[in-house]
């Protein structure tokens, strides 16, 4: 498995006073900073995390743990914030982490609470302090962004001290324990996410932002356009079935189908059209892998995305991306 650190995130680390060059040198990883992105093996990524942990300050952890500071499109955050609520957002995040690895998120649901833990792909390797605190703080920040107000977990457990600065961010005493764990109230996680709070939209490819703006500014909005607009919101979150659309509009699935039939189009056609638009625009970005793009346009299997893309364009994904690269 290869892990990618895009140039934008490298620049962000530099902006908060962290030297990628020094970190790579101490980790014994070849310095390839001249490239647009750095790719690590699983072992190299673990060494990378360990070396960051050696030099990072709590002020820098705080900066990295605030989504507002990152100024870059992050697929996992975009998809999570596109979900209907915090619970679905965490589940979407967990699926993404399994896709790219090697830091995984494990969820356990109970009647009134939800337990979240983080672990490295090779479980015998313990996550360093930076990795655990950053993941926990980012998750709390993401949930607060989605809901539109601060969310306070029921309990936070960490093998490491949070320190005074970081403890202030969560408004709850952190318990020392062997494993990391955050427990949220199920009631809090069922609060709806507000679409307007998805700050990752700001960093979408310009063409996709323009397409969304065109749909938003239609004077005479057809029912098809309403469905299309809603699908742009729902597809990244992974819940975009006919039933989901009907629920969003507060009508029956039969009524959705009947309204679309009047405009001579079927629901599945609209889904495919929106997925195609999204995929073509995501492919403009060199930072996004094919697996990430498949995930963002609603495919759980990359192989299914490959087949769909060939059907849409008559080309393979790799052929299309190569042609676009040569044109630019």
C-alpha cells in the first residue's frame, strides 16, 4: 500500500514551522520533495509519523487538527461532511480509512453511545502521541463543523497526556488508559449535518464548483434539476438511493419516479450523469487517486467504477487521465 502526502499538505506543514526535509532525513526516507507528491510505503509512513511525533509541539498539533487551517481538498472530510449526520459521517470516514490505510478507525455502536478507536494497520505497532491526538481532535472538529456547533464527547481516553492547551479544545477531562477511545452520545451523532458547513466544497475543482453554481442559479428549476442538485450533495456521503432522495424531499419513491417520468427521465440516468460529471472533474486533480475518486462518486469497488467509466466515455480511466495530462 502506498500513502500519498500531496504538495499542498507539505506546504501547510512548512507554514506552521515543520521541516519536511528534516523529518524525512531522520526517518531514513529518501528526500523526494521536488515531486508534486510524496508516496510512502506502510513502513515508511509509520516512521514518518514517529519522527513527526519527536518534533511536533502542541501548538502545531492544534493547528493540524483544525479543518479550517488546512486549505486543501481532503476527500475523507468532504465525504464525511456530505453525510446526513455525525454517525453516518464517522462511518463514511471509517470506510475511507480502510481504503487508503494504514491508520484505521473502528466504530462500535450501542443503544445510547458510539465508541471510536484508532489503530495502525499492523496492530502490534502502537500509534504515537501525535497520531492519536490529531485523529481524536480532528474527528471532534469535523463533527462540530457538520452539526454547526461544538460537540462534547462523553469520554476521551488516551495513552498519552493531552496537555493544558489541547485539553481546552474538548471541554472534558481526558482519562489516561492503555488504548485510545472516544465515546459520543448517540443522540448527538444523530443530529443532522448542515450542507452549508461542508467547507471542503471551497476546494473542489473549479469546473465542478461552476457546475454546482449553474444548477443553484437556475431560475426555472425542473424536478430533474432538484434531484440532480441533491445528488451532488448525497453521492459523496454514500447514501443516494431513490429512497434517500424521497426522504430528502419528504415524498414517496413512487412520487419521485412519477415526477421524473413527466420530464422523460429515469432516476438511474440522473445518478449516472451526476457520477460522470463528478468523476471527470475529480480526474482533473493529480492529487486524487483512482480509489479516492471511485469512493467520492459512490462506488464501493474500484473495479465497478472502472467499468462504469468505460461505459460513460469509451475510455479507461487511465487513458482519460493520461490524455488530460498531455493536454495540460
